[in-house]
């Protein structure tokens, strides 16, 4: 079974500051890992995903994440926050390989960007 | 393409009433799924389908039924609504498994059960 822990249900940063959203996973087999973003009153949108290729994954809107097997982590970063980044962010995990139909989501981290 | 559409956007039910949440996609995606989102709980998978005529249970299937008679539609049925089913429901679709392909989410249905 897989699980995801997102550290911090709410993160607040100033505009222009570094964004760091933490995600740790648990999986008995090599995982695939994902970050999704949800803007207010909308569905989720895929930011980026790790599927056992490069450990540093670049996504949309300037976000990136690094897969660290030794730390079982997949933290999301962005060098400079923008007001438009304010949203809720979800980390998710699935089993790697084959047809895997179940994503397990973390509880989410709400990002607030202050002017 | 309209993408993934959901109706209604908002619904209020009384305990014991039944209703169907509609989901449709026009991208010819094989895989479709239903999630519920509750505060502080993230998204939890209710049911999913890997093609017309094929459905399976997710993490929290109790109280919900699904069917997939066409590739485009994947309705979610609440046979006897309970207050615990108050939630925001999202439908999603992708070409194959969501671990292989990008999942596209609908805008959600907010359900309040009194």
C-alpha cells in the first residue's frame, strides 16, 4: 500500500520568496509521484510527475520537484512566488509500472502568497 | 473540446433521497473516476472505470453506485443520501491509467445532505 504525508497544511510566503512544499511518501514498490494544484472552486490540474526517469522534474508555472529515494521525499519548489501561485497543492503516489488505476492523495497544503 | 463536464454544480438533498451526479468527457478517454474531497482529507477515490462496461471500487465505495454504458459518461448514484456524504465530488478522466497519463478533472459538484 502507498501513502503520502504533506508536511504543513498551510504555508504562507511573500511574493518573490522561495516556495517549498513538502511531501514524503511510503511505498513498498518503486513509486510514481505527482503534484497537482487546485485553484479556488476548480478541479485539480497536474503540475508535474515523476515516473522513474530524471529525479529532478520540471513542471508548469516554474515549479519543480526532486525525487529523493533515500529520504522518501518529493518536495515541490519554486524560486520566486507569484500572487497567482496561491492555491491548494496535493502530492499523490501510485505504484510504478503497468496499469495502475489508483492514485493516493495527500491531505493538501494551502499556499498563501502575501504582497 | 469541452473536456470533463459535471452536473449539477451544486445540490441540496434531504437524508434518504437519491440522486445521480453526471460526468461526461469528450476526449475519448478510457479511464474515468470519481473522487470526493473533504476538508483536511485530500481526495479519496470512490469508484473508477477502465472502459465501457468495466467498473471497480476505490477507497471509499460504500453508499455509491456507478455504471459505464458508454465511453463518454460515468454517472455516480447515491441511492439513499446520508449527511456523511456531504462533500465536493470530482470526476476525472485519462487515456489510460492515471499513473501513465495526465488525469483531467471536472469542475466539481458540491453536495449538501441535510
